[in-house]
């Protein structure tokens, strides 16, 4: 909390210097979008296995154990992070939950809407996702019986 207070005090000093008025607000969405704007390339999506996959590189990453989010019962589906710490696993540090639509809104040059769709809700083409054994079974897809 000391670090958060220091950052707030620095921000207040900068606002005062350029004559901006500070206001109190509990709306964190603006802050989340601002962080997303700065770290959009560090986006990750929750996988069915309970870990995260980075959107572009598809690396498996985990929330750092020291993060408040590591103890959450329900993890957010989408996050952005500041950095990765490489130890026994790749851990995301300084994680914040986001909405996937913000990525396309903020960085349309980097993300396309189709990259962000939930694959579990999409219909698969006929025969996709089946093993070769299932395809070759009598009466299976791709056989002529």
C-alpha cells in the first residue's frame, strides 16, 4: 500500500503542476483501459486448464503467487500484465483484469476480433476435432458405408 500511496502522490503532484483538478471516483474501468492501452501486447486469456495463454504467442503463463489474484476463487477470463518472471514457470506480475473488446478498441492494428472469440462457443467444421481413429471407424465421418 505504501507503493500505491507514493504513486498516487506523484500523480497528484503532476496534475497540480499542469493545473488539472483531481476528483474521487470508484470507477476503475478508466484505469483498466489506460493500463490496457500501455500493455495491450501483454494480454492473456484463461485456458480451460486454469492457467493462462498469451494471446499472440500462445505461451502458457501463470499469475505470480504473490499477486492478490493468485488467491482468487474465480480468475478473470482476460488479463494484461506488466512483465513475466521466469522461475520454475513463467509468472505474470502486476496483473489487471480486462475485457477482450478493449484490445480491439485500443489496438486495432495489433488485434483482430476473430483472435479474441471464445473457441468453446464456436461451431467446429464437420470432422474437426475428431481423432483419425474416429474418422476411420465404420459409419464414422469420412467413410463410405
